[in-house]
C-alpha cells in the first residue's frame, strides 16, 4: 500500500514520456521506457525502498527549479559529489516523492514560494486534469560512490519541475559549495552528463510549447 502512490505515478509517467506524447529534443523512447521499468522493478522489490538504509539503493526526490519564463534554472554545486546538480535528497521513509522534492528544494535554496508545474494538463495530455497531484518531470537511476560510512549504492531519483515565485533571495545551505541561477545555455556548459542534459531538453520543450 505504501508504494502504490509511486507505482501509479510511474505508470502515468510512462504514458506521457515513454509513449511519445512529449517529443523533446534528444527524445529516446527506449531510454524513458527502460527507466520506468527499472523503477517499477525496484519499487516492487522491497517495502524498504524509501529508506536511506536500504542497500543496494533507495528512492530520492529532486526538483529542477526554473523561473517563470522557464529560461533560467537554479543549480547547486554539491560538496560530496563535486557536481552541478538540481536540488534534492533522500526520502527517509516518506513514500511521497513530490513532498520530498519540495522539502529539499526549499531547504537547499531558501526559496519558499515554489509551485509544481502541471505540464500534463497544460499540454492537454489525455487523462490529465487541473489540480491533480504533482507529476514527475524526469526519472534517473545513478550510482553513488562508496564513502566512509556507506557502500556504493544507487539512487532512484524521481524529479519534478518547480517554478519559483519572483523577488526571492536564494540562500545555500551547508551541503553546497555554491548555489546559482543559470541560463539554459550556461547550465549546459557546466556538465556533459546525459542525466542533466535530458532535463534541460525537457524544459526547453515545455518553454516552447507552454509560453
């Protein structure tokens, strides 16, 4: 029962992204399908999948924060991973990945006015309605290297798109070396990881089709 929310979100994600309703630049249907199937297999494998202590991996929640014009993104430079990334963190037992993403985004950015973008309703994807629960923007499975207190493991990251309200100051926390707004072109130059480029491609598609 505790995993049913995430399982339903994954099926809906598959019907939107893997089935080709949102053909963003660089769209690879097999990549989206494989990610969804691997997520479902993992979620079904253990009722401890939301716990940080679960090895070989656990569910995390994250958010790509953009401005209202959708032409800038807020990224942090992660101390432990030494990378520019979207904001996010561990579920720590919370089976609601959207709540996890929102909590982490607020804590790591200092921004309090953040809204989920209901892009499925805005794009008029079949079955999508205004006011539905927040819907994932991206899925990614990546390896976290071993550190002193924990072995190598995987993060099953469920990502959301959050729009920041205007006139808010950002404030980085202790987990970041830096926290900064970037244009999409600037953000692309910070990383060559497919995991990040895919998010930027999706955001550019939504910007072109929603604004």
